[in-house]
C-alpha cells in the first residue's frame, strides 16, 4: 500500500513541477532575464548563497541533530533546489524588486536542474546518518530536465512569441499548478501524518534556524538598495518545493523525505511571509 501511495506521490509531484514551471514561464519577460544575467556580481553572490551557503548550513544542522536519514535527505534536497515560483509574489508583499526577484527565480529554478544532481551525491554522506542512502544522479538530472528546465524555457519562449495567448493560458496553468500542489501535499500528509506529528521542538527550531540563515545569506547576496536585498533574501529563503518533491518522490520513495519537504514548506512560507510583511510595514531595511 505504501509503495503504491509513494508512486502516486511521485507522479503528482512531477506533474505539479511541470505545471508550476509552465505557469512561471508564461509570466516572465525576456527583459527580466536579461537584466538579471547582466549583473554578474549579483549572479555570483546569489549562486554562492544558494548553492554553497544554504547547503553548508543544512549539512551542519543535520550533522548536529542526527535526525532520521529520510528526513535529512528531504532537507538536503530542498537545500539544492532554490527558485520557488512564488518568490516574486512574496517579494512584492515586501515591496522588494519584483523584476529582480523574477529573474533570479527563473535563473535559480533553471540552474538547479543541473546543480542538484551534482551536489546531492557528495552532500548525502555529510549530513550524519545518511551514509546508507544512495541516489542516481543521472535519474535526478533526467527528472528535472523533463519536468523543470524544458517546460520553464519552452513557456518563456512561447510567452515571448505569443504574449496574447500566453496571457489567456496563464490563469489555467496557475490554477492547475495550485490544485496539483494541494493534492500532492494532502496526499503526503495523509500517507505520512504520523511522521509529521513526531516532529519535536528541536526539529522545528532547526527549520526556523535554517530559514533565518537562508534569509541572511540572500540578504548578503543582494547588496545594493533595499528592494534588491529583499528580493534576493526572499528568493533564497523560499526553496522550490515542487522540484524537491519530484526528487524525493522518485529518488527517496519509501522514506520520510517527502514529509520533511512538506513540513519545511509550511515553515518557509509562513516565516518568509512574516518577514515580508514586517519589511512592508517597517518601510526600511
């Protein structure tokens, strides 16, 4: 029974990620991407924050806590999957630079399809207690290329060439991705509710620490005006749950990896929104 549910979760996660990337691509303008790519120093700092600092922080926390290997695998998958599609919306709440947030989100979501398969194999043994877990890097790369990279950039090209039709399709893609995400999350919670209930105070504290340090890494990466710093901080703190679930469902089926992804999703969304609202009302950063 559990194996059947895990297979369904894997399929739903892949479909969710694909529709998320299509919905994202249908909203992105080439000018956003050109401006982001043109700022090489910003790109270098954001890459360091997302692919060095956040994974290193995650490994350190896992080695300290010595938690369930499946849970640890879920957190490591999140650490190498930046570029949450809803990052620009949260940046808008914070009165951040939405154009930069959009460009950074697309670049990070696209690059993670290549970076995640390279980073996960060497990171797993470092997390403490995960030496027995193995991952097929080529299978992960194939999953992300098909479900993330190709749909994202195909939708960007389509938006550029057929903007009127893209505008009509955007609500359908957005609604579909939200419905699939809700169904996937609900199924994960239903299948592994006991694991969620067993999360202790130390686990919640670790997730809050990870979120706070991720925000700090992004804040450092976005040096410049307040709008850019807010955009970079929130883009870094919000990890791509769709991509993480796609990897966890296929590479770590039968473990608590998908459950850990869902648990952190609630923490990152609530925490990042709280910070965004604080920045909005504070008016300064």
